[in-house]
C-alpha cells in the first residue's frame, strides 16, 4: 500500500539523514556515468526551454544537474573528498538545501531530455532529476499534486481516482454514443472481452474529461473492423512512477495491465495517445514489473498507420481543410522514436499540413511534461517558460495543433490562451476520425445521432453561470436548442441564488467571475446541503485557475471543459453527466 503521505511526519533532521541514506541507493551505471562525465562545456545550456525563456544560468541543465553532482562528488570523487571547497562538493545539511533541491527537481525541469540529446558526453540530466525526485518523494518533499496522483494510482488504480463503477458506466455510455456515431445499433465498446486482438488502454483524462478522443478511436476501430476490448482493470496507461521516481508504483501499474492482458489472452496491447504513458508502458514498466511479456505493446499511432497502409480505412483530406501542425511529445519523439507515424497519418487526412521547426527529436517541450500539469504551485513559471513553445507555434501560422499526448493537449491549451495564439488543439486520432469514410451501410443505418433533446431529456433544467455574455449565450443556446430549460447567472452570487431557488439538474460553472468566483460557488454548492447533489460541469477560459476548484478538499466536479468549446463538446459533456447521475 502507498506510503507516499507517511514521510510528511519526518522532522527536518530526519529528512536530511534519510535523504543522504537514500541518495546512496541510486548508484546504478547511468546515474554514476551522468554524474561523472560532465566537462562543463555548456552545450546543453541553450537546449533547455527554462533557460531560453529566462536566460537565468540557474535554469541551465548543467546548473540543475550539478546540484545532484555536487552531492555525488562529496562521497564518490577522490578530489572532492580531499578538497570539497575546490570542487564545490557538498552534502545536504539543512532544510534550505532540501528546499533548493525540491525547487530544481519539481519546478525547473520537465524531464524532456532535450539537453540529453545535445550533450556530447551523454549526460542524462532528466535521469539525474528523476533520481533526485525519487529521494525527495520518499522523504515527503514532493508537491501535493504529485502525491495525490500517486495516491490515486496506488489506492484506486488510476491517476484520476475514477472508481470502477464510474469507469464501467462511462464506457457503457460511450458505447451508446459510439453506436449513434457510426449508425450501427449493434456497435459497442467491448469491456473485458477474452481473445480480442487488441486490448486498448487509455489515459484517465479520456474517461473523465475527454470522451471525444475515445469516441474518435472507437470510430477508427469500427471502420477498420478491429476485434478490440478495453480491460476492466489495468486500463490506465499513465504511470506516475516515471515522474515521481517511484519504481514500486511503476511496477505495480505495469503488473496490473500486463496481468490483465495475459488473463484476457489478447494478441497485443495498444496504448492511446499519451507520451509518458507509452514510454512507461512500452519501455519502463516491463522492467519495473519484472515481467517477461508474451504480447507486443504498440502505440495507437502505429496501429492507425498500419490500417492506412493496409487499406483497412479510407480517409478524405477535404474534411480537414484548415492548416494544421504537429507537436512532437518529448516522450514519444526523444525517448521512443515515434516521429514518422503521426506525420504519415496526418498527411493522409489533412489538406494543409504545416511542419513546425525545430521538430521531431529536437522539438521544444510543451512545457507541461514531467508531471508539471499536476503541480499548481509552479503554474506561473511553467507558463512563463512556455513562451518558447508559443513562439514556435505562432511561426507555423497553423489554425490547429495536433499532438499525440493528452498531457501536451492540456499544456498547449494553457499556453495558447496565455499567449493569445487563437489555435485549437486535437489528438491525431481525432483528426483522423474526422476524415474517416465509414463502411457502407444499408440506408436505414446511415449514421444519425439520436435527437439531442432525447439524449438530454426534455424539461431538464440547466443553470448556466458565466459572466461573459457571449459564452453564456452560446452554452445556453446549445442546451435550449436540445430540449433543456435554461436559467442564466451573470456572476457567482446570482449563480448561488438561482441554484437554491431553481434546483437545476445540472450547473455549468465558469471560474473567473465577479463577486464570488467559481471556486467559492463550488465550495458553497458542495458544502453538504441539498445543493451538493447537483452535478457541476466547469467551463472555463482560465485553466490556470483550476486550482480554485480542484485544490479544495471536495469531490471533483462531474465535468470539465476548456473554452472555447464547441456545441458537440458541450452536449457530450452534458449528456454524459446527466446519464451517469440519474
Ligand atoms: S552538454 Fe553535457 S558535458 Fe556539456 S555541460 Fe551540459 S551536461 Fe555537461
Ligand atoms: S530535461 Fe528538459 S527541462 Fe530538464 S534540464 Fe534538460 S532541457 Fe531542461
């Protein structure tokens, strides 16, 4: 069972003693090599987006790796043992030392490995940072967001704490949406089917916040005639063991998935679009889990590329006319070599593919890697250094940036808003699914969605709380056009008043509002009164304010959407919440 919260009990002295003990357990070949061979040539400096955005030498990779190297040298370098002042070697001795290391490990490096590929000596700074994180995590000096995600993976089995019941209900509901989407009442998303050719494992964000992406893949599998299933357990392809330096967690997540695949007797495990999820599942987890596997692990990108090459799916470029660029997720491009598959797919299904420079293994990090999206205390710094990525995106002139990673999607969405780029984000499979020609069907089975008012339910009452009149009117119109009765609130105080008076079936809630902000409204709604039963869907244009909702000791909202949002996204979220809450 998890021990992630227990080290918080340690005093400073105990932490320092334990830190120095645990540091010694990290002496594997790569760690020793990366600590020993740096010649301080400085070639890695301009490879780092933290340095490039700030020009602060303390943000250079060599400064960060030196923080680890100095501790290493203190014990393992003969010159440092004799003359530590000369070499700068030092032991961790004070709480300030720990605080400085914590800031470097969690707040100043996304473990993107761009510096690694630019180092002539082969120093892997990201590996040193992971080792440092591992020790800090073990003494309780990890950000609360990281601890929470680890706790959810240990205790619930997935990083967003999705219960088994919620998972099953969501997949069943998505199965019905999928049947509507492809116009085949028999189409479903199979759960725990034995003997399938494909076991598809996903990022929990897809189940909780981005069902469109799962629907897109279901559509592709349907068109290709794939024999697939999703597992009941071991379905989370992410693994915070990688970011937190926790090999025990890494092995536990890997084992859950691999044992399930073996039990179901599937032919291969296919990992959805998640950079670190694919790296962890394909390359790291089998080692952490100490398991020999009898099935291959592949990315959905490789699978879709195969479908196109084999003629199993047909794509129509004219359905994606807008200029589109591709962001290479660091973990896929630099650590897994998956650079050509997404480009091949996108070139088949968009009319105007624009390359981004630099790209492939030399691409800039989205700025949200290494678990950065879960550490709200570093949000401002993350967005400041995201300037490098923003400039790179702007130079493409594209209207859409596609990427094969859910974490990158969130980070790119944040920086697009901060730097007012006016671009949209999409996964590669979403773009492909839009261009997909479905198999011919008898006339009666031509894809027709259920009437939306039927899906939402006539007479359903929805409270739309948003101070932006355009956004409020858009959300309200979409809901009203589909059979809902809508009441509108222009600020937080009005939202609470209307919630008490109208007792709606659902509330869509903006965060950044005058008077009471969304976080205060949410707190008041969920404080234990009758109102607590009303499901809430956050719809915000300020994702950096998410902490006002999610950092509270309350159950998370039932739904979340980033603005600008589309009518389809709103309806999918509303349908999901209402069908699962009734
Ligand atoms: S490029 Fe490599 S050898 Fe040169 S300073 Fe950076 S880590 Fe050290
Ligand atoms: S791994 Fe990435 S973020 Fe970390 S120091 Fe290297 S270039 Fe910078």
